[in-house]
C-alpha cells in the first residue's frame, strides 16, 4: 500500500515500512509528464509550487500528518525508474522476511 499516512496511521505496526521520497524538482518533472499524457499543460514552476504547498499542508495538518516513522526505510527514488524501485523494494522485502523466517510469495511482475 502507499499513501501519505500508511506507515504512521493505517499500519503503524507493519513489519516493513518504506518512506519513498524524491527531489521536488524531479517530482515536478514527473508530474508534468503525467499531465501531458492527460492532455493538460502546466509549467514546471506552477507544478513545483503546487507540490510544495501540498507537502507543507500534509506535514502540518492535525489529522494524519505526513511523517516518516523512525522504523521506516527511507528510499529516495529521484534517480531511478519505477520499475527499478519496485525491484529493489521486492528484494528488501524478501530479504527481511527471510531473516524473520517467514514465508512470503511476492509477485515479481512489474507493469
């Protein structure tokens, strides 16, 4: 699961938590590509400002604020593809579960 409060509010006792982040400028470029695919056109500057506002709002809200839990694995994906990120996360999960002596069947196909 992913979301801005999954590791802190929804599943605070999860055995493995990831806090995925990326540089603001990288996130803005990615969002611009997404908008372009939807036929929408926004400047990187406008997107950057909107993302900065959203981050501030999410970090300072009273209910379910965006926080990185101390036991989360922080992963900056600024320089890698989604496919690579998924592969590395699956490897971390498999290694962690193996060390816990738990059986896990992770679907390895990434779209």
